């Protein structure tokens, strides 16, 4: 699973019950699922960072703001 050019997870699948190799369309479905999950994980992470920034602004907490800024700077641009 890749989001913003960064690996955010792995979708691991076991063998098919019939022992056959997955067909191209089945692999495409799994790739689409992995892509959607990667985007969802990135969205959750981004929302958590935004919440931390909002809380820090409310509390005027410079340390939290600096940590959130550093986290955003480590993330590659979309």
C-alpha cells in the first residue's frame, strides 16, 4: 500500500482455496483494494496530525506544533 509515494502497509494474501494462480482480474482487484487502503491510512494519519495541530493551537503548545510540522515535512508531497 503506497500513499504519497511512501509505503504505508502491505496486503498479504494466502493461496486460493482451489490452488490455482490468481487471474489477472483478481490481481487487479487486490491491487485496487491495496491502493484504496493506502489512501485511507494516509487520510487517517493526516486527520490525526490536523487534530494535533488544532489542539496545540487551542492550548498554545509550541512543542506539539513543532512535532506536527516535522511530521508533515517528512511526508513527501502528493
